[in-house]
C-alpha cells in the first residue's frame, strides 16, 4: 500500500487548500531537523514536505485522490493527454523555504497572516515592495476555438484584501475573460497584470496563460495549414479518386485526386486551412497526405494485365501514355471481333 499524504499531514480528504497550508506549517515547524536532534526527525520532515508538494498542487492532488501514490508516480492517462509521472525533487528544505520564505526553524508566517502588521509599518510598505514571480498556466484550445476565435472563461482562486484597511486577505474566486483571436498561435502568452495573491508585503504576481493546441481527431495544425490523412487503395492511387473532407467550419468538400499518388505526394487545397492571425480574412491551406493500402493478393491474370500496362508505358518513353493505352484498348477490341464480322480492307 502506498503513502497516504493526507495521513502524513493529519488531514481528512475533503480539506481545503488553506487547511493543507496550516497543517504543513505546524508540522514543518515541529519536525524541522534544526529543532529536533533525533535522526528520525529528518525522515519525518522529508515525508511532510513531500506530502505538501503533492497536496498543495491541484493537479498532483487530483491524480493522487483518484489513483493513489502508485498512479501519481507511475503516470496516468488524462482527459487531453498522458499525465507524466510525478517525482519529488527530494530537497525537503527547498519546499520549506518556498513556503516560509526562510530556512529558519522558528518562522511564524501563519501568525503573521492571522495578525498582520499594517502596510505602512513594513519596510516594503515604504516604497520597497517586491513583485512576486509570474504564475503560468497552460491554456488548451481546440482547433474549433482557434478557427472561430471568441472569449474563453477561466476561474482562478486568489487571496484578496478584505476591509478598507487592506491588511487582511481571504481566498476568493475570480473569472478571467481571455480573448481568443482567430488563428492565434501555439505558445502565445496572454498576460493579466497583478492578478495573483494580494499581500501587504508584495506586489501581486502577473498571471500568464500560454496557449497550446488541443489534439484533434482528424487535423493537425502546421503554422497556418491544416494537415489531414486519407486512406486510399492502390487502385485509387493509380487511377484517381475523390476524397471527402469535413472541415473545421462544418462544411463538406469533395476533392478530386487526378494525379498518381506516389510516396511523399501531398494534395494542397488552397484557402481551406486556419485563419491567418495577422489577416483573419485570409486562410492557410489544407494539406492531404495519403496512406496507400495494397491488396493482399493479385490473381495471375490481373498481374499479367498490370505487367502489360507498365510495359506499354515503358516503351512509350513515359510520354503520350494515354494515347498508348487507348491504342492498346482499341487493338484488344479489334482482336475480340469475329473474323467473319470484320470489314474487308480498303483497296
């Protein structure tokens, strides 16, 4: 049976984020190795810090709640992509410093939050405030959202001031409206200045959303182009066919394939790709790549006909092949006419 991080922090599973922080604060101070001399304190301290590293992260906590320590550290399938295995960095004091802002075993930040000094009593309140580092979130967008654009709503939780004195904070939810421009590129950063936790000692952090394409069932975006694959038979590859494609904007288009589909061949359909960010009225191209399915078996008669066709194409030098094939078909028809029914030759 794996580790029970809730048990390590002495918490029920329905604990809030603030409950987890309070529990970690109390236990981390109690078992800080600099305060305790016995050897087991370091091991307990390491477990406490690892438990907070998991439960203090919403994604890690969600995976742990559903799959336990084994699923968390082994990796599990997610709704959009495979969730990579979690590995604790192993530096318990690093987790301690990130939480308390110091390595001191006598840090008492929770008392500070419960009984904060007034802003003007702090050194930072005298023009020395330091801005918190930015908070980055991935923003997954479907190709449909990228194609049409619009507004995406994201809910965040942050500490906000309460009361006119702005010396106390509490956790509140806020909805951010994120504008999505048609054709927005993957990796675009959308910045919301100072939307992080409010704190008398710091300037709130910027929240940055970084866009990323969500996998689509049929299409892949390559710059402004949409790429899809089509499965065709060898007959279609040699003789031509028509491909039906359902587009992102809910249309059905039929694309005739008249060229011979050879390895590396791509069919380009102009103007059927994604909108171009700098000029949304223009669009990239649709690129169709082919998977040719070969027949598992050919009768000897079919092989002989194919061999004859390639022979005629070869002796034609690769030119006027259509004329050569027409002559072959005409000669074959003449040979099939009964000699008694053939017309006499002209004198």
